[in-house]
C-alpha cells in the first residue's frame, strides 16, 4: 500500500478473467476484460452547470472566484435516463452476445464500464455514439502532533472559532479503503456544540453484516463501496476485503482521521499513551453510502466528510471502481475530494493528463470541487510523479519535528541509536546480552531452521539461558515482506522470560528505513547495518569459550535500553522524505517534461499517528490497535484536504484554483530553525544524503495553515483555461472530444501552453531563447501596495513588470514576466518571484526552467 513505505514484493493480478461468454460449443472461451467506455454526449453535470448559468443570468456575470456549491447535485432522473441509454446501446451493438455492465457513469463523465471481449470492445469503439474505449487499469493506495507543528491551535483554528467549529459545514469526500465506524475518532458525542447539517449534500448509508445499522451517525452519516471491476476479475476476497464500507485494511480509517478525526482522542498503542489525536478540520464530519436490498437508500444529508470505498487490502483497486466512486461523490455534493491513491503505471497516450481518473476529476473541478491527490511514494528519482494534471493539487511528504529516539548503551561505553516505541530497561541497570543463535535447545540447529535467529517461535530456545537477559534477534527481509513479525518475536521473548529484545539489521536489508514500531516490553531495532556490526562485534568479543570444546561458557556482553516512548521535538523539520515522488511532471510515456509544477505542496507525511481500523491488516505491527503510525504521501494528502476545508469555510465562494493558490503562495520555504527546507536524496542513509529542496522536490514549499487563510492575492483558473491547455497539446483534439464531448475548435483562438495557465508558479520545460508569460492576480483583501522582487534561475535572465503596483480590494493586476536564456543547458535551474505587500502579505511564485537554448547558440 502507498501508506507503507517499505520494500514489499507484490504480485498484482493483471491478467484478464476468462469467462464463459461464448456459444455453447466446445471452443476455447474468449478472454474478457473490463473496459471504460465514454460517449460523445455530455454528462449530466454539464447540463446542470449550464442550467445554473442560465439561472444566474439575471444577476449578471458570475465572478471567477464564485462557485455554485450551495445546491444539491443529487439528480436521479438524468442518471436513470443516461443509464437506460447505455443499456440500449449495449443491446444494439452486442445483440445476442453476452456481456456484463458494471457501472453507468453519468454525472462527471457520460459512459460506462463493461466486461467484454476485445472483439466486443472493438465493436463498441466503432459506434458513432462512442467517444473513447479504454482498458481498465489498476491503482494503489499512496496525528497527535502535526496540528501543533502546523500551528493550528494558536492560528487557523483560532481564526475559525476554535477546534470545535474548524471545518464545519464542509464536505470532504475520500476515495479510499473504507472506514471503521466504531472508532472514537468518528464518534458524534464528543462535543456539546450542535453543528448544522450541510444543506448541499445528499447521500445514503449502506447496511451490511460488516456495517450494521447504527454504524452511521451525525459525523459518519453515509457509506458506500465500489468493487464491481475487482469482482469480475475473480480476485475479490470477501473475507479479507469486506463487501461493505468497512475498512479491512486500515489505510482509509487512517487518512480520514488525519483530515477530520475528532479532537483530543487518546492515542494508546501497545499499552503506552502517546498523547491525544486530532484531525486538521476536526469539526468536519463524515459521509458514507451503500446499496441496501437492491435499492439506494437516501439518508438525511448530515455529513461534512464523505468516504467512498474503492480500494481493498488484497489487490488495491481499479480505475473503473475509482471513477464510479468519484462520480458518485461529486453527485452527492462533496466540496473536497481526497485521493491517497495513484495509478500503478503512467497512463499511455499522447499525454498523461488524458486518463479516465484525471478527466473525471476535471469535471469535478468544473463542478467546483477541490481535488487533492498524493504525489506517490516512488521518490527520490526525478520524474517519479504519479499525479499529473494542473487541476489536481498534488501533495508531497515531509517530516515534522517529532521523533521517538531510542538507544542501547553497551558495556564498552558505546551508545547505538535505534527505533522502537518501547519502554527502557531501567536506569543504572545492565543486562546480559544473548544471541538467539546461541540460546537454542538441543533439538534445534541453524541447519534445520535457517530463520531461527528471527525468534518467531519459543519452542526452539532454551528458556533457562534466555530468562532475565536481553535477547538478540535478527531483522531480515522476511520482516519487510511480512513473513516474520516483530509481534511474534516479542511473544517469543515473553514466553522465554527475557527482559527485552534487541534487533540487529540483517546486512541483506539494504537501504531500508525502519519506522518506529510499538513494543509491549523493552526493545530496540538498530536500523543501520554498520551499527548492527558494532553491536555484534562487541557481543562476540565478550563471549568466553572453553579452550578445548569451544563451547560458550560465559556471555560477557551487557547493555541497557533507554526506551523510545518519550517524543523529542528538537528535530530539524520539515524535510522532503526520500520516498516522496519528485518532478518534473512527466507529460507522456516518453518522459517529456510538462510545463506544470509538480508536486504543488508539502505536508506532514512521515511517522503520522492516526486512527486505525480494529481489523486493519495493512501494517501487521499495528493489528488490533486503535491507532497506527504510518508514513507516505498518503498521509500528507489528507492533511491538505483538512486544511483546505478551513479555507473553504472562511471563503465559501472560492473556486478550486483559488483554494490551491491560497495554499501555494503562502507556503513556507524554511525549516523550524530558519534554514532552507532540505530534501533527502537517497533511499540508503537518507539523512546523510540531503541537499536544499527545489520546486521539483517541494513545489511551492511546506503548507502554512494560518497564512493560507489570509493570502492577500489569488491566482485563479477555470475549466475553460484547462480546456485551452488540453487543446493546445499536439494531436489532442480527438482525445479531448472523446473525454469531454467538446470540440477543440471552440478553443482554436485561445489555446495555451502549460506555462500560460494562470498558476501560482512558472515552469518552462524548454526555453528556446526567450518567452514572456503572463499572470493575473486578484486582491481578496483590503487595498494594498506591492513591491516585486525576484531571483532568476541559473542561466536565465528575467524581468518582471510592473515592479510596483497598488491594488484595491476585488481588483485585478496583470504581471508580465520576460524570461531569456543566457546559456545552453539541459540542467534544470530554479528561481523565485516575490510580491511583498505593505500590509504584510508575501506572495511566493516558484520558477523552474529545464532546457535552455540561448540567443548565441549556433548549429552547423
């Protein structure tokens, strides 16, 4: 899963399901697969949008920042009609043949997913009504202290009336692995504040054996799951995956509580208390929906957050299910969609932007929904980004300043650092160290059990030797793969009456960073192969052996464990984590660079405490616990989803791009000590391999929750701008028509490049001599005067005009940036433009230029 940053060998079942769909003869069954089919007719949301424009004509032209999010978009009639159109088309094209329609999509895209043979898919593609036929593809999934680290209690929460009301009335939709409705982070009785139900949301609550009646409440008001594509492939395991909204994985429960879990919930893991948890917008509530008895039940619209289950423990998920979840979430009236998921492969075709998920999200943005997505955990290599489109707000993972430091003090006065959420052995107490391979009983040998050193069963050991001592066990690749577990090792140590456990890292576990792991007894994991060698050298040199038999007669090594339960907040943070995916944004499968900055922003994603499903199995070390500490861009995205709810609450008429601008332009460029944000550059020893972060590592910087609520100036873009951008891509016209039902001829006079989008950043993948780009800002604050300053990327000359301007409240200002290459280079360089207001507003605009061709270049 994306949330678990570790080396996992995963076998994905990508083969097509063989079904008995052929005639009744004995010929070989044809291979079938799931295809996503889109039609040329526009989806119902486009008609709805047109209707709203017509209704608003009398009041004049709508502001670009004004969005129509105050009316429910629950339309059963258009959906039913379009579904009948889909059924009719299938019957006509595949008359007399067998097929299985999985979903009808009607709100964001007009289409359906269907299980057919390649020949049947070809028949569909040749129909004049059909715009696009795409083979379904797989996707995968990408806090007690982070609110304090982000300054929420004294900043953004105070501005929003305190945590009791932070995020109230905003609906956040999660596409994830479901929810554990019994978790206290989602209870509705933790506050006396009587919150209103958002009037613009409508949804239903599915009731199943796994998700019984009463699972939904005023905070968890609806639930739904989507698994048709997985079921048709024959890989859905109802025992592990649950045919219900219930979270059998843990990932969805974790991400949901990061964004909007209740405030002040005690985090107790392995019997230890690690503080109190809170989501970013703790007042936001939760929505879920599901099928009940073959019909959809409509529950009262009470949610401020919605989760739609489309990802599963056993296999991840598939685009057909994810698109269905997105389509339903938008129709139900969510304000924000959070996706801690990414595709397993780069989308094929002329541009990465043209894939069913991104195009469905484009329609969601058109409907006024702010979309947040995890960048992916494929860093630190360049072009490792798994979230591509400019209408999606992409989040990278950064550390925060809380660390749980553990260490072991050896009898030779050496101290070795390690990890482990465990108690210590006590002050001034030294205990004998004994290796598992030296504590075997007479019936066990390493030859019989080569993994005996991992301490996975107590029957192999001599209890008399281990009792009262510290047991040394090896941490091998089998722990990474889940074949061995720390819990089982601890149980072995407990059965043998050991004082505690010391794990050393097997040298074959190369470049793997261990996260803190809960332990119910004193223990430590030494995450460094070099430090592990130091431990073993001391241990082996302290053994006393019989001169004749060479048998060990005395275990001379002693040690004490300090314990890792106490948090330390002196760590330099934030820093970009090694696994966080990096730019530049790949435009296509040829790794051409897009003129779009990705990621957009950093947020806390490393070692994040959050709620955990009672039956969650995504992290075996937290099974049975109520909370888990997870790392990944999956954890970073919901931080921003929750914080964007605070912005939406303060500025209800903000467009999605306005929210993105407020978060981007106010981002921090410095760590807590005033130094530059650093980026880890290597998987192995990441803290020893780091340099200052660039925009391709961190986007605009690290999220500043409080400053984003007072951004001063806003960069705004809309659906037509994105369409002009898409139509400007070579050969895109038929693809744009296929996905949107709109002809690019309508944008022929307004096509633009990515650099021309009115984004709060400037990225130029190929600067051929010179270019001028334009940005327009709108003042959403009071009257203010701004000075403009800049630092040019290396090898580039820039000039910004004007260098000073005064702007009234509600007014706009055009800024022109002239960019000229002064040298030939294919190495990316970076700069920054700053707008400095006399009332304290500071607007940061990162610049990135990759290929540079100067005026002085010549060719032979």
